[in-house]
C-alpha cells in the first residue's frame, strides 16, 4: 500500500487523522476485550485478576515475578495467592533452590479450570471468527512489531515518551 507523498510525516493532517482513528479503534477493541474477559470471570464466579493469574500461571512462578507481570504491589500478589488457595485453584510452594522465594502454582483443579477458561477465551476473541488464518498471522506479526517498538519506553502524564536507561548506559556525570 503506497501512501501519498508527505502523508507519512509526523504532524501531517492525514497521518494525524490515521493515528487518531487507530487510537479510537484500539480503545474500542480493548474495551470490547475487557468486557468479554469480565463476562468470563463472572460466569466462573472469579475476580478478573484471578482469571488473569490463571492464564499467566503456565508453570510455577515466583510470587515476585507474578507481581512484576501484573505491575502491582506485593500485597496484591498475596491477595491473588490467597484467593486461588481458598478456592483450591493454587498453592504456595517454597522454591527448592532458594527457600526465601515462594512460588505460586496451580493445583490439578486450577489446571483444569485454566484449560476451560483458555478454551472459552479463545472462542470469544474477535479475531477467531472475523479473520482467516492468513489475516490472524499478519495481525500477530504487526502486534509483535508494535510491542517490540514500544519495549523500554514509558510515558508520563503529559504524553511524553522516553527511553528507559539501559543497565549498560553510562550514568552521565
């Protein structure tokens, strides 16, 4: 797809309109996905954060790592672990290599529910029925490209995007 000369420059009216349309479309898609996700959580009488944890726990995971992936406070990870444990879906286990580390793992009941949730989630994803195999493969490539381009960037309230300093970057004295 060729673009008209000058339409791909930052600040051009056509590019700004397209970027705005993409933002609106992604916002609508995310809202739709969140609603579907919450509907599944309600059908299984689970808080949405437990459904997310079940999805993420493909193998035992350090609670600290789960917190990092959730972008949350450690006390919230404790709440997740407590909720999964109280429902017989997960349990804490001391790491065999480092006794200071607590791993969260799914029980057989949790693994069974995770498989059921995964099947239901995949069945209601909009790309499942709206896109053919080739379109889904293209969508996946584009999404991964955007994720890769956005890695290491953070934004502040004013919308400024900046690169996070890398571990190897000089401190700049």
